[in-house]
C-alpha cells in the first residue's frame, strides 16, 4: 500500500532530524549528511528546514510539532546579526556572513506564517527585515540589490532579482495587513510594480517572470519556478488587501502559465518547487476557478508521487534521505544529501495534508 503524504512527511522529517539536526549545538543543522565543509548549514538551507517544520505543524493534529517549530526559531537566532539574517551562523558557531535580500525575504515570510499559525507572538524580526529591504532598494533604478556585503553598505554584487523584490513586496503587504501601517502598502506596491515592469517575458501580466537585472543592466533570462510562485503570492496578498479583481485574474494567469512552463516540475530544484506550490495554495484559497484549483493540486500530488517513487531514484529507501542535483534531477548515491532538499520535500508532503480552509494562513 502506498504511504499517505502525511506518512511521507513524518518519515522525511525523522530522517532530516536523525541525520542533520544538531540539537546539542544551538539547534542548528549540518548542511549535508554526511557533513562536509562548514560544520553548520547556511541560512538558506536552514530556512528550508524551518518551512518544512512549519508545514508539518500545520497538518490537522500537527500541533504536536509546535515545540519543533520553536526549536527552529531558536536555531534561527544564531544567524541574526542585529541588522538582518546573515548567510552563516554567528559566534560561537561561526563568523556570520553577507546579508542576502532573498534569504531574508523567505525567512521573514516564514516568521509571519508562524505568527498567523499562533506559533509565534512577535513580528519584531519580520519588521526589521522589512526595514533592511528598504535600505537595499536601488533608489536610482529600482529593485532590491541581491546582497549587502560586509558590515557597511558597500556592495560588490549589484544584481537586482525578481524573487527577492517580489518576496519583500509580499512581506510588506502581510505587515500592512497585520499592523495597519500605510507605509508597508506603499512599499509593496512600488516593489511589485517594478518586478512586473522589468521581468514579465510576455508583457501581459502572466509571465513567465525572468530572474534578475545584472549589474551591467543585462537581464538574466533564467525562468525559475520560485519566481513565478512568489509573484502569485504577492498578487494574491495584494488582492486580499485592496479587493481589485484584476489582481486575482493576474495571479490566475501566472499560475496557468507556470503549469504550462514547468510541466511535471521535475526540471526544477525541489526547494524552488515547494515555494511555488505553497504560493499556489494561497491562490487556491482565493480563486473561484475550480479547474485551476484542481490542476494546481493535481500537479503537486503528481510531483510528490514522483519524488517518492523508487523509479525516480530521488529517495534512498534505507535512510529516507533525498538526493537532487542543483537542476532538480535525482542524484541518488551521490553523497552528500542536502538539508535544503529534505526541508523542501517535508514542506511539500505536509502541505498536501493541510485543510484547504487553512491555506489562507500561508505566506
């Protein structure tokens, strides 16, 4: 008998915790199993474990994982440098690192989701991350600089990304809804409009959305599933706030485009797919298009089945660890396994077990 997605989620979580969780070292994770290079995960892979744990806690009856979410939030504090989340752990577990706009967007959105799920009582870190994003805005050309390097404001990489900018637009809209501060809505509108103007390859509002503006002004034309997902989420959240039906129609068009562009999604990294699928569930909670709702869920289920199927060779059945290449293809037997992939698969399986009435709590 095939396991349910809940059984898959529980098994994936147990494997991630067994092979990668460092309970006696700051509640951190190793980046890989077996561990190679740095002893602790960078903040991007750590955030995938956080999102996966949040998704598991949101499954009906999943409140038993509330303490696990608090453990992730405890570990997350080792990346906070007072301005934003650094790319690597701070003393005594590391020397910190550069501050990436995209990393900070995903983490702050996770913190908002924890707040909406009643697993956290504070928005303090999320509001500070939003202030960090304001400092990263390119006041001449628009868009968020990808990275702030060092302790000051000097930047050696001036790429401005679609995902990071749309992610912070979505964050600002959530903060507007939760705090009532008008400045957040103004920020969100400015950021989202810039992404739509710069990256919509179809020039119709439906995407696909390209990846980034490089420092020399050229466009990185890569099309990633997470960029489409974050645009869906930002459009849905803006629709919820202002009630403009055209925003919802735009989100629906982006979703249809994404289903067409990525097909079975097996050519995209699982961490990117999990982000895209989670935002599709946000749209599911808002749209009345029954065909689209069915199509999004069906594509998620088929991708989940593929990753678990022994024929895909993505999962080691003995350890329940997943192995993917950077391009999203299975890499079973190529050591090491990465925590970012375990967190993404946990997130996917758990989300498929959520009550549909709870999709509106997602970010």
